[in-house]
């Protein structure tokens, strides 16, 4: 298996890039979002890859982070979703957006991906509910919100929930209000807060 490739970026095409590694040009399929983050032609790149072997072809699918690659692998484990379908989902949703959609059972958001219907989206949610962990999303959340430190009680569930929401693109004020609206007198875990806050923000 080819875990990653490192080499000179020589070409960027519609759906893939070409990376020269020791004089061999590797074609790697990537999402448009990922390709937009690559350096200019001639620069060195490192791309985490998944090798898909078929009877008539060998295809490399590439990602800029191990997290994206891990989520892609999980998507391939869902019946009815192949490599192109998995890449399409990650073109429409980031890895964290997908975690949120699965956690909130938002089939509509997932079915917005090209080639993914409502039934497939619902099946994906059922099969990945216990595999896409919110804790993974929290690891990527910054310790600050919108560039400003917020005093929410250190590593409290409330603080982590707000940080997770802002890491997904929600405004810090909007996220904080949503979390505090749903936080009752009883102590809630981070995942419970996120689920409830997300429902509030979708109303």
C-alpha cells in the first residue's frame, strides 16, 4: 500500500494532480477544496493516499491530512459508496462537517453530495454513527475562538462545545448562545451539548 507520496507538484487537472516522485509521475484524485490548498506548480507536496485496485485500473486518492484519509476509509466501508462517491462527499462536506451531520442525523446535508441519494445518506448515518466520534472533532478545535481567548471555565464541556462549533465555522457569539440555551441544570456531556446546540441552530 502507498500510505503517502512526497514529490514535486507538476500539474493540476480538473479532478487530479500529478506529483513527480523520483522521475515517476503519479496521478492522484483529490477534492477541489484540497487542490485549492496546494502550493504552486514546481513546489514539493506531501499527500496522504489511498490506493484503490480494480480489475482494469489502479487509482490513487489523495488527502492533505490523515484525518481526511481516515474518514474516507470509513466512507468506503458503507455499502453503496465507492472511492468516487467518498471523494464526492468530502468535496461537499469537510471531515468535521460530516461528523456533525452524522451526529445530528442530517441526511439532507449528506445527500447534497454528488451521487448520494437520501437512502444512501440515511444508511451512511446508521453505519457511521458509532465510528465518527465527536471527540475526534474536538481534537482539531482551536483553544481560542475567532482568534480570541474565551473564559468558559477552562476545559469544561461548555467550552469544548463552543470551540467545536466555531471550528466548524459558526460565529463565537452564535455558538455560545446556542450552547447556553440548551444547557440545563443537569450536567451534560460535550456530545450531548453539541447535539442539542446544533438542533437549536438549525431551527
